[in-house]
C-alpha cells in the first residue's frame, strides 16, 4: 500500500501543476462495472493531443473475478487505481479516435463461503483503442477495447480442509499473472 500512497501523492502534485499552468478543462470520468464496482476518476489535457488522469475504486464488495467467470461461492473485496494516458488523433476533448495506455495497481481479497481466503495484488497494464464522442453540454462517451496484463506482485492464500475443488481452481486462476482482453465504455463530463 506504500506504493499506492506514493502514486496517489505524485499524481496529485502532477495535477496541481496542470491546473496552474496548462489545463483549460477537467473531465470527470465513470467506468461502469458489470459487478457493481464502478470506478471514478478525472483526466486533464497535458498537450494538444494527450490527456493524463487517475481512475480508481476502493474496497468494493462483490463477486467480481480478476478475469473470466465469477464463482457463486466466492466474494471479493476489490480495489484498483489506474493512471490512464490517452492520445487523441483529432485533439484533446474532441470527437475522434484515440489510443490509451493504463498502468496501476489492483487488489482482490477473495473469501469463499467455507472461509478459504486468497489475497492478491497485481501491477496492471493495459492498451486500448477506441472512439470518443463529445456533446456541447460536456457529456462524453468513450467506447474502447484492447488487451490487459496483470502481473502478480503479492499473494497470500489459506485454503480450508474440505473446500470445493471448483473454488480452489477459481482462487488459483484468479491469483496468477494473466493476459486477457478487455473493453468498456467510459462516461464523462467535461467542465
């Protein structure tokens, strides 16, 4: 968590510089999540074609897997912080195509109905491409897809005797480094 604190403090200082010198607008963002762990953030222009932001969610209790299908017998307390860097070909905060890279940390604390636990922290990296639409009132939508890579940086696990084999397989799969496809819809409000 020390790394997470340093990242957040660094980004705060970075945003302060942008607010003082370069930014005309801020875009508040929402990344809806099918498991109810919606993530919120903010981004700002750093030059004519690029934005930098921060996006996160803390301690969301759900049945969200790291990737793939959920397991009804496992709950997850999910947290994430990401730093999105977006290059827009037609300019910052304008309709058009973009490419985006994200880096950050993701943590899941899995607990089965029988009491088995598995906690994992990942370094998260993703690359997306997509299209973004802006309306005059500031509302905007970004539709994107791409690939994500999760690198396991810390794991702890405790499996109780008599645990269901499907749960053990689920916990094993969801704590390993992996590459998976991803997509989503960002909603925003530019002001």
